[in-house]
């Protein structure tokens, strides 16, 4: 008995064209200086460009904030100011390094990471109840840092998403 295909064979993939360069005939030189390393500025080319999934971005943020909490506890005598100040670049890095498909997770992961790492610097005493009260107090009294980091992550995600949408629409306008 013959089995018929229900899906057609995929189209052969063409190698991705280099962005920003005009197509030239084989054997000819390009008509101008080619950008080195793509369209990124020189300072941005030196920065790492990891692409984290949504879960990976959340785990990165939680691990980084746990490390920041430990550092603030050891070196800065449990300073919530230092913890909050270091939360801002972690939130920004999470929003910058998450994949474009998972951009919505960056502003969600930021407050979770803040809460996950604040335990060492929360300053609770006694047993579990005292630690929990210290954690809730730290979260409520330093909500400004939490809101600022979440806002930074959300703004970066919105800007990245709008740039991606703009890049998708640009070829349609030209053609």
C-alpha cells in the first residue's frame, strides 16, 4: 500500500544575505566601505549577545540577584540600597539578552528575581516567621527599586519589540 505525503517538501534554504550591503555580481567588488561586524556600533560589538529563552532569562535573573544579595550581605553589611542599585543592571541585562520571541518574560522575571535574591539582605531574625516578616518588610519598604527595575526591563522590551516590528515592515514599504 502506498503512503502519500500530506505535506510538501520544504523549500531549499538560501543562505542569509548580509544586511546593509548591496548585492553585487560575482567577481566584482562591493561599491563602498562595508560595515565591520554588521550594523552594530563599535562599543556594542564588544558586548556579549547571548539569546536566553524566557525560562533561561528568569533563571539568569534569579541567579544573578541571589549572587548580588550574597555580595551585598557579605561586603556591604546587608545594604538594601546596594542590592536595589545592582538590581537595575540585572533587570536591563535580562531584557537585553532574552530572545525576541520571549521579550514579554523580561518584565515578569525582574520582580521575581528581586524577591528571590533579597532574602540574604532582608534582615529578618528568629525562625521562619521572623525571616518571612523581614522578607515582606524589605519588599514593601524598597518597592521603588523593584518598580524601577521592572520599568527598565519593560521599556527595553517595548523598544526591542518596536524595532523588530519596524524591521519587518521596512522591506514591505520599499518593495
